[in-house]
C-alpha cells in the first residue's frame, strides 16, 4: 500500500553523477562498468553449480528460486554494466530490471527455506510482477517510492526471515522429503 499511496519520492537531479567518469583503455566509466564482473561470475557459477548438483539434491522450489537468483545476478551485471557505461535513465531502467529478477530469487529462496516451498514460489512470482511494475512506474512518473519499497522492503524481509529462524538452513529446502541425501 505504501508503494502505491506513499509520498512521491523524486530522483535526485544528480543521480547519475556518482558514476566514475574515468576511462580506461577506451572503456568509459571503467571502474563502475568493471565492478559488475563479479555479479556475472557469481551468477554463471551459481547456474553451473545448480546444473551439476543434480535434480534430487534440492527441492524443485529451491532449485527454481536459486536459478532465478543466479540468473538475476547475470542480468544485473549486464543491465548495470550498460547503465554505468553511459549513465542515464534508460540504462538505469535496465539496471533495475535485472536487479528485480535477483531480488525475486533471493526473497523466494528465503521464504522457501523459512516458510514453505509453495509460499517461496508465490513470493518469487509476486515479486517478478511487482518489481518490474515498480521500475516502470518510476520510468513513467519519476516516483521512486514503489522501487524503494521493493528494494529495501524485500531486503528487510530477507533479514527478518533469517533472524527469526536462526541457525542452519531448514532441511525441507534440500529435497521434497525434507531429508538431506549423502
């Protein structure tokens, strides 16, 4: 509700000024562009790891939300790299859309592990709708409130879910029967 009816939060007139303006070997804003390589590496590594792990080691909801998260990291690297290459609103839109996928996967994973696989998939799906809608709302109205709610609210939910349950990741996230396999 706050995302829709909350106060109008305009973007700073200087929102693109933070970008590193120094070039390197013809690459504009080099450090900002290159800072996205770890996201790409982590995303590709995670997707490869999931493929090698085998279908029986994780429940389908854990596998799906993890794939969404790792794929989102790759999309974030591409979108953010594009944005930092030439910082403007069009590039920032793609940067945020990539982050939307990663947020959906991360929040879905937290809910799968702490509540249930069905709730985790529903959460990821809901965020896959809400987050791009928030980005598009910002792009059309200039209001950052919906995006701020998705970005910071989602991360707050993840932190609360982890803090509430404490300890090791629940075994139900490992496989449908709730037993770890060796």
